[in-house]
């Protein structure tokens, strides 16, 4: 197990290099010049050239990339083009709120999705099953920004139960968490239902019922545990989807998180912030995948990592 973890951690090195290289290429082929945006419409060619030189944008792309990698190895992600502040500090300041929001949303989606999916599978073809499948379809199809605006309209304006926007109190996270949890909840519920239906038809489940075990014990010890492996995979993948959805959710609810910072950086062509944010998300996503892989061995003792 230790050797496997070491190999997976070492595999992050080429992953980070590949992501950073793709980000560099993508940023430089997209339309828009950060120097022009920073100087405004009245910018002169001389002023633009001078600012590009100060930002290092006039150097060859390979030289810029090598310089970025060398700085990143020393813990320096550069300075923001817009605010002139260290990128690492900006990411540390905003990522905490995004991580809390994404974690709460995934916990809610996992708990509710597994419960709903399990009930739907055990009551197959009942009115409850059809209701759950309809809700799941709606959750998958509903845009995040539309759901967020709908919740604000109902529970912050028409019925002022929760704050419209902001961050700092438990009430501020309720509507954003519900908004962000809708899509992963639907995906987890759908996978849980499929996995439970497959496990329910197994011989050992019928044997457990034949031995006189109660339904709660059969579901908890035999059905859910054996159905968790594909569900765990979906949960790990949904964490990346939740981080991506945080961009829209934080914009709708005006939250001071990484999503809002990244959106502002994209509009301002702040290459330094965009590079750092994408690398941070890639590292978090890779770490979550490693944790999911290790969880397989706990859920199924037959799985061993050499």
C-alpha cells in the first residue's frame, strides 16, 4: 500500500506539468491582451509594449513557462497582474470558502443521494420510485445559476428566511449548499439505485433474508457496503464537478471564494491568477481520486494494491 501511494504521489508531477503546459498554451491562444485591458481604451502602443515587458509577456512562451515552473518549485506562483499581490496569498485567502462550500455540498449530496437511491431501489416500480426518478432527472437537468436565482427569489426575497448573499454565518451557506448539491445529489442517487438493484439480486442477499436477518441489517451490512464501490467512484468524480460549479454558485450568491476570484481573473485576463487557480484545482482533484482509490481497499478487502 505504501509503495502504491508513493507511486501515485510521484505521478502527480507529470500531471501538474501537463496541466500547467495546457493552461499556458490555452491562455496565449485566446483573444485579449492583459496589457490592453489594464491600460484601457486610451492605451498607446508604447504603453502597451512597456507594460507587456514589465509583466514578462513579451518573452517567448517557452521561457515564460520555464520561469513559472522554476518559481513554482520554490513556492512562488508570481504576482497578480490586476492587484499586484502574490498569487499564493490570493488563492489561500479565497480557497477556504470554496473548500467549505464544496465539502458541505458534497456531504449533503452524498447523504441525501444515497438515502434516496437506496429507498428508490428497494421500492422499485412504486410511486416513490417514480417520484425519486423524476426528481433525479430534474436535478441533472437544472442549471446551477437558475436554481440559485430561484432559491434567492423564494427564500431570500419573497420569504426572507436566509440572506441573499455574503459569507460569515451559517445562514449564508444554506442556499449556496443546496444549489451546489443538486447536481451531484441526482448523480449519486442514480448510481446508488443502480448499484443497489444489482446487489439485491445476489445470492448472498437472498440467503441473508432466508436466515431471518432483519431488513435494516441486511441493507446495512450486505447491500449498501457491496454497492458502495461504484458509488464511491461517482462521489470522487462529483467533487471535481462541485468545484467547477462553485464558479457559478459563488457568482450568484456573491461569495468571496476561489470561483469568484477565477471569474474575475478570466474577465481581466489575469494569467497569473488563472494558472495558479487551475493548478490548485487539479491538485485537489488528483488528491481526491487517490483517496477514492484507497477507499476501495477498505470497502472490499479483496482489493489489494501492490
